[in-house]
C-alpha cells in the first residue's frame, strides 16, 4: 500500500504525490475575490470558492482586509465544530507536474543535557558583544535604524479577543476522552504511545503507526497523545514536501473529526506551507497567509508571536518587504514582545534589503534587549553583511568568532544533532528572560553561550567566496580551517565548489584549473564510497559537476564523469530528465576545451 494512502479529507487527495508549488492552492478554503467584495457589503466572510491572491488583489491589500474582517465578523471567530466540518478544499489535478525538493523539547530522564557543560571562564560584556560586529563611527545611520520601529508593548485592547486556553479543564474533547477501541486498535494505540516516548524516533515511523489506526483515526487518541504526536511530526531539521503533507494529513483528520488545534499546532501548519521549499516565493506567502486566515477566521484561534514571526520570515524571503512591514506593524498592534527569533529575523530582513547598517542596528537592538548572542545570531550577521555587499565585514565577524573560540580555554562547539541545537536555542530564550529580571546574571549567562563557527558559518562563506567572488584561495582557507572545529566537509560545500569551477574555470590565469577540479572530484567520490555523513548526490550537484568538467576539461571528460556518477547514484525519473536536459545542452554546444580564450587578451589559448 502506498505510504500516503487516500482518505476522504482535503489533504488526502494530494498524499499520493509530492506537492508542487501550484498544489498549495488546495489550502485556500475561502474565496479571496469574494472576501474583498463581502467586506464592502457586510456579507459572510466565508462565501465562495478558492482563488489565488495574485489573480484578485495584492497580498498587502488582502492582508489588511483579513485583519479588518477579523474585527467585522466576530461570529466567525468562535471555535465552532461546524466551521471545521464545513471546510472543503478544491481538488488538485493529478496532471500537475511533481516538483522535487533539493534535498523546548523535553529530554528523557537520564539523557544528558547538551547545555550543562557549556561554560566559559570569562564573561562577555555588552561592549565585547557589540565588538563582534563592526559598529562604524562617524556619519553612520546605525543609531537611527532599524527603520521599522520596535514594538510598543502592552497597548490597550481594541476589544474582546478570543484566546486559546491551555488549562486541561478547557480542553476539547476532554483530556481523557477517546473513542472506545477494540483489541486490535488497542494494540496499535499502545505501539504509537510507546514510540512517542522516544524523542529520537523518525517522524515517518510515528506517522505510519498513526495511519495504522482505523479511520477516522484522530478520535481514538486522547488529547495528550494527539498533541504529543503533532509536536513530534512538526520537529524537522529541514521541511520538505513529504513532511508538509504528512503533517497536514493529520491536521485534516483532526478537522474532519471536529477536534480543535492549539495555537502552536496551527503555527506549525503555517510554518510547513511557508518553508517546505528551499526558496520561498509569492506562492508560499499566499499559502501561509491562507493558513493563518483559516486559523483565525475559521478556527477562531488567535495567532501568537511565533505565528507572525513565521509570516514575517516568509514575506522577507519572498522579497515582499511592504507586506513584511505590515506584518511587523500588526505584531506591534497586538502587543507582542520581541524575542530572539524576531531579532534574528530583523537581521535577516535588512540583509535581504542589502542594508548593512540596518543589520548592524538590528544586532545592536538584540544585544540591548538582553538576548543571548551565539553562533546562530552571528551567522545571521555574516549572511546579512554578505548580502549587503560587505564581505570584508562578514569575514571580520568570522575571524572574531574564531579568535574567541581559540583564545578561551574550555570553549565548546555547537552540537551536530539538530535536536540538541534546538534544545540549546530554547535554553537561550529562557536565559534571556532570566537576565531581563536579574540583570546581574546577564554576563554569567552570556558567557555560557557558544559563538564558535559551525557548518552553517562555513557554508555561507564558501558559497560566497567560491560562487560569487570566485576566490579559490580563500575558499581553500575556510575548508582547511574547518578542521580546527572538527567539522567534516558537507555535500553542500562540494556543490558550491563544483559550481565555482563551472562559473570561473576554463580561462587562463585562473586558480580554478582542471587539475584542482580533478582533486575535488576524487575527494567527492571517495567520500561517497566511504559513506561519509552529510555527503550526498543531487540533481544540482550532478549538473554543476557536468558543467564544471565541460568548462575545464571538455566534452569527453564530461561523459566519463557522467558514467562515474551513474555508478554511484541512481537518480529518479524527474532528476534524470533534468540532468539529461543539461547534458544535451552541453553536448550540443561548442567544446570549451578547444575554444577556451584568454580572459585578459581575448585570444584563443
């Protein structure tokens, strides 16, 4: 039986395939076109069929209308079971082409806490933290930024708002209420509950155990088990189409059985539809806004600060800066207090706008707010400065991170396990809250945070210096220094190197020579043979490898490289089609090994 079996709710129609970007229209439970019209006439805010935002009104205007209708249509802000049962989504055509993806957790008793040993003998003062990032003096606008004002907290209420209660007595269905189960179902429930006790269990295994329950599945679970399962399914290092559809199918089961979701569970759903692809576009922004609207207007669950941070993040990444500012202002109007996530998002926001001073001001605001500075924050600064065309400033941040690690005895590195890093992030948020109420503890807590470079640091730097700047010497320097931090070479770094050879090789007087390409290629193949963790092959890595050999070595060597790839990797049908299309273009073009030119003199080599 197929993993994603068909069932009768809206997501079930999609579960037999990986969702393409266009498939996100299945999330649109209301008509946007009718929404704008209904607001002007005062009619029901849920009439009509689904329409894409871009075909009616702009995202910014639709966001404003959604906020307005939340106030004008209060009767639809209740947690009505009819609203959940009446929710229907349009079918998805099976002919839509599949779009492939690039490829505070409680620990069990006795399991080591990854933060317990993080301790440095010296304290970092506010000035030391600010010095990690260049703060220019003179005629700088840093002190006047960020351009978006920080939220004004504790504003007067504009009226009664529905909130979701976390009290057990307010849970619906009641905490220990569940459908009676026969002996076979009881065995399956026991297996699911046992699996949920293991926090390291693969979410796919949890999902399979859940799917083994008889339909409609969700009513057989007590509330504690439901919430625990949804939380387990939501914790992913990298979201993709499979994990999104897996989570949304369970959400659909809940809605089909008129079981309300918590604010955190709705926020996870918003996060999945916003971040299931590596690069967010307007499609993901629309999907996230629709899920948020369903959350607030249909289910009657008010979005939290985390919900709006997800919306802000996806709007920024899609380049919808006007919408991002509107979301920010709505956070301000609702009196949400900024935390670590919001400050890091602001650094990223200014980086996308290529505003280095804005990123510095956002970093300064984070320090002034008492948040803990760690590797994640400094990586965001490095990325923002590179986007702002300040690679030297970004490299300076890296050098200070390296110096802080090498000079401090007892310094710790970021853990490699995703769940450990996630746990540390939660600890840092708690420490910030403690520091705000106990300022004397601020320096002691900050001294325990980790600021050593990690794999993401090198990924950002290598991707810039190899791909954009074309500086192989600096790229090699960073790859060599990874050994100091006991970091293995990752597949993403090989991808950046091969792309660098494809873009900058094939000309005289370049460091991107055929000999160096062969060295990188041998290292990749050996790592694949040895099964090194983090080394993989993808359609993009294969494509850049073929282009690199075509650029540096010619068509004959390119075909040999393709044969070597096929012996190591069996691509799927779509990946194979993509690669063969690129290989065909290479073979039909001129052989660059014979037509390479001197990039200085413009003469044949």
